[in-house]
């Protein structure tokens, strides 16, 4: 494997300076350079547009920013690796998420940090605000509440809703696995995979791997391997236990990892070096926890053919930024009302195809700044949206 290295870390002073005054502002797309322009963009001209929308609400998608506006919604209970820091402290992160959607997806986005963890209240809030936005990006909501919240919002709203920590991460993992399997020359569907972590990202990663054709997937939480009937499982884990672990293993990582081809780490735990060493030859290791991965990439590289992390300090950054800007852009461009499994699989395939031209052990996914990624993902998602669910009516 190509040697990995560390970029020079930013100082605290640099970080605070970059956040001075926040990372977002509102721009104006129509000039107000004279009274005639003002009369067109605002009163009395604006009344013509409002009356038209009152007669045909779908016109709002064309004549307001709602059709390209994503609300980045959180309750602040699972912020990055910080945990439950609350809605106010989540704002710098949510601003960053919104800025990424603008920078990479060309979509306007605003943070919406809600001072409640009650699912009913969050759903009601977004239902009331629905005329103002075109899509919902759920961020940093703790499991297992995030599963219920996403499901409720998908049913309550007639617009794309996705919990990015779940599905954006899972899509990036699947894309990276496609690239890694191509590098090592093994069929992806025959890989034995171990997913360490059964929170939002872990559940979604396991499910997308199964949807992509893997048949031997084992999932572990802090208590060990998910097994049907095991104590201490929430409904999401119990449902996953029923469709994973086909060999019926019990125990922990010491029982799950020996002989495994793929390790996907989405937990805050540390994985001992000897367990990575026990994996199959030319193993694939994605240690994605932030800010500290489950095993240091340089250590994992002693045993694995491909190593990826969730951070930007090392090659193979497997991160949801590869997926979510293009997913929202494609869904909104197609006028989709849902983000389906087919759209997620299409996004992963598109990311993998961008990487295919120059695959290497340290390049199994494109860089998150690669300008080819978002258009490819958006186009693939839009095509899948039209095939899966059909567009909503737009002007």
C-alpha cells in the first residue's frame, strides 16, 4: 500500500478566525438598481407572482428559492465526535454542512437547530415550515431516535428527506468498497464484511452492503455481535440482527474479525492491532470514526491492502460529502418526493465510476473536492429518481 501521511494540522487561532461571524450569508439574485427594478422584484410586481402561486402552488418551485433550498436540521444530540452538545453548539457544524451543499451542490441551505428532542415536536415543526424549503437534511441526531424521526418525516413530508449521517456515510462506504475490491481484484459480493458500530451510520452501512449483494455481513455494537434474541437491542438493531450474521457467530470483535475481508468502523471504540492482523490477506479496512479512527491508518496498513478513514489527514477519505450534495441536487432537479434505495445505490455507483479512471490503493474514492463528483452523482440520482418514484408536478 502507498505510504500514508499527515497534513499539518490547523491551529486553534486559524479555526476561530475562519468561523468569525459564521460561515454563511444571504445573497441577492435580482438587482435593485432603480425604482423600476424595485417595482418588478418587490411591490407591486411581486403580487403577480404570489397570485399565480396561490392558483397553482407548484409554481413556487420555479419562482422562489424553495425548490433549491435544503434545511439542515438537528437537535444537537450527536454532533461529530462530540456527542450531545445541544442545538446552539451544533450551529458551527450545521453552518458547515449548509456551506458544503452550496459549494459542492449549488444548493442554498440554512441550518435549523431545534431546541427539542421530541420526535413529535420536530415533525410538527417541519410540517409547519414545509412551504419554505425543498428538502430536509437530517444531521447529528442520536440513535435510535434518528431512525424513527427520519421515517416519520419521510411519511409526513412530500419532499426529499435523508439522514446524512446514515445514508451519506453508507453511500460513500459502498463506493469505496467497490473501488477497493477492484484494486485487490476480488468480487465485491463475495466479501465477508464486519461493521463495527450499530448506530445511525452502522445500521445504514450494513443495509446498503446487503442491498448491493453482500451476503456475509456481521454487525457489532458495544455489547458484541447482533444476534436474534440478544438482550439490549433496540428495534433497529433487532431488525438488522434478523438479516445479518449468516454463520450465527456470537461474541465480539475477536470472534467476528478473523478471516474477514472488510472492516467498516463507525464506532468510537479502539480496535486492537492483532485483530486487524487476523483478517484475510489483502484486507480492506475503513476506520471511519472521527476525530480518532478505530485504528491508526499506518498501523492498519501493515496488514491491509486498502485503508480508508473519515478524516482528511490521510488518503481514501470515505466521507458523506462525496454523496449528499449530489443526492440532494439530483433529487431536486428531478422533482422527486423521496430518496429511494435505488437512488442511493445509483449515487454509490456514480462515485465509484469517477474513481475508476485512476484507481490505486490510496485512491479508491475520489477526493471530496473533485469537481467531477457532484455532477456525476446528481445525474445518476436524477435518472434513478425518474425511474423509481417519478417526479412531482413542477411548472
